[in-house]
C-alpha cells in the first residue's frame, strides 16, 4: 500500500503506444514529508501522516508548528497534512521523503478529493427530478412535489431528496490507471477525471480493490 498527497493541475490528453488518444488528469504529487507514524501496537492501526507543500510560519498555529517540529518543518510548515491508512506498519521514519517515484506506470490508484461546490440547488439540478408539466394548467416546473403523508405516519421520512447544498464533499474515485509517471517533474498522469477544481489537493493511494 502506497500513498501520497498532491495537487490537481488540470486535464489534457496524450497518445499511447497504439496511437490512441487518452484523456488524462495531471497531478503534481509530492514530494511529501513524513510527519508522524501510526502503528498497530500503539494506535491499533497502521498509517503514515504526510505533509505537502509549504506555507508561511506566521500563518500557522503553535499547535501545528509543534506537531511538525520533529520532522524539521517548524519554520516551513506544510500547506496540507493528510493521513493514509496502510495494510501494515510503515518502514519510513519521521522526516523521510515520499516521492512520486514510488508509483509505477500501468498500475492502478484511488484518488480522494473534495468535489466542486455547486451551492444551494433545487431538486431538478441536485437529484435529476423531472418537475411538473409545463402546459395544460401546470403551474410548477422545478418544484419537488409532495414530500410526505397526511395521516400516517404524518411526517417526512429522513433522507428524503430535497433542495440543499450540492457538491463540496469528499469523494473517492477508484481504480484509475496510472498512464505515466514523471519523477523529475513530480507528476502523475492518471487516466480519466479526478474530483475537484484545478489547484485542489488530492490524496493518491494504491487501489484497494485491484
């Protein structure tokens, strides 16, 4: 099990060895610094905590500075901190570097990111409702319609699809193929799309269902 934190740069396309055009998402992955380790004996699970990027020390709380001091990053705290679960205890040490070179082309990964926010939306856009008829006396087209009952049970069931906040949620896309790895540029080229907007942080890990 491998994992790394990166940033989505955008989408483009490349041509494979058969001359076919492949749509890819370019991810700037790493280098990341190991900030902390979680082990089965002490914490009950195995994981590695990574820091990616850099931000000004004056904009970081004392708690974060103290947390990253052991890794030597108190004066240059990471911009993003994330924890990646592992199948077994890691052989890394605090302060070690994790690079994109650990991934292999033609392998498969899962990508975790925050999807684009769409704001407050109605049921037609959010859930794909058909709405009311637009003719023959129909006076509503994009409303949800009836949502409950009159007598029994006399309430609205939990989980009813209704208007509300759309997007801006954590999502995982599984089994994306690694088309190309460019260690000298810290780039991963992944087949297909990845959640989030350009410049958003992503977590790339080994595919758990492959």
